[in-house]
C-alpha cells in the first residue's frame, strides 16, 4: 500500500492544475468569509454584549467554504477522471495489482490532500474572519476554535474522497462534475428553501458536513458530530458503490 500511495502522490502533484486549484480554493474561501465579516463587522461591534449571542463569529468566518470547496471537488474529479480519459488507468492497474488496493490508495491520497487543504484554509479563514468582525477573544472559546478547525480538515478530506468515488462510478470527469456541482451547490439550497423539504436538505452531504464548522445551532439542525457522521456515511456509501462498479467493469 505504501508504494501505491507514493505513486498516487506523484500523479497528483504532477497535475498542473493541482497547485492552481488548491490555491484558488483557499483564496476564494478566505476572501468570501472576509468580505462577509467586513460587511457584518460594524453591526457586530455596535451590538451590546447580550445581543451578540445571535451572531456566530466562527461560523461566519467559514462562510466561504461552500464556494471554495469547488476547487477541491474539481481537483478530485480530475485526478480520477484523467486516468480514465487518457487510458492511464490500464497502466496504473498493471503497476498496482488489485483494484481494491488501487481505489483505496487513490481515495486515501485524495482524502489526505483534502485534510491538509481544509486545515490550512480553515485556519486562514478563521483568523481573517474573526479579526475583520472584531470578535473578542472571550467570544472565541478555544474548544470551538480547535473543533471547527479540525472540522474544516475533516470536511475537506471527506468531500474530496466522496468526489473521487463518484468519479470512479461514472468514469468521466464531465459526468462527475455534472452530478457533484448541482448536488453540492444547488440542490441543498433549493430544498432548504422549502419548509417541507428542509429536513431532507439537512441530510445532504454539503449541508450536513458544513455543520462541522459551525457553533450556533438552530432548531432542527444536526449537531456538528451528527453532520460529520452523515457526510462520512455519504462518503463510505460512495466508496462502496464505486468499488462494486469498478471491480466488475472493463477499463
């Protein structure tokens, strides 16, 4: 497995789009959260201490994650889809006997890249956002800071692995993006706007996973642990289905 992981690392870092996408995702996440915090900052600073409980300084700082994750999803899709598109998948399977081993190495490497991206991006977004908002240290409990930063890393890891698994299912980058982008950026918003479907929207991977980076909880919301468990379940199901299809198809 170590050799398979090393090979996947070489392939991932050799993609020209890897640094561009990761940096773009980081900047979009940080700048989106920073802009929102700058807009809300004056109102937040004018509010009395008792009224500030309605704000979530930490959650507001992470508000750009839903948009910034687009770059991570595209990277995961390209990492898998390019092998099928170019025919390199045959060479990879010749070098790494056993499809389960190959798929596991690919998804593990994507998860590791997503974890590193999430931790770095989450830390930068939290630092910039809370400073722009003007939140006092007392309003940023250390336990919440650490938990949400780790949550950003876990979210990045799981969403990257899930995107990679979906691409293994469909074997084409454009098809995978056609499934993932509406699911992650449109479907949950549309369903969440409906009172009758809002409870279902909370169980979609993006809406559930983003709870890992939020502190305040509205009635009906999943807890951070519950949201993380739902996203983990989505990822495990996607990986299982991907292996079931990948192990039976000709490449």
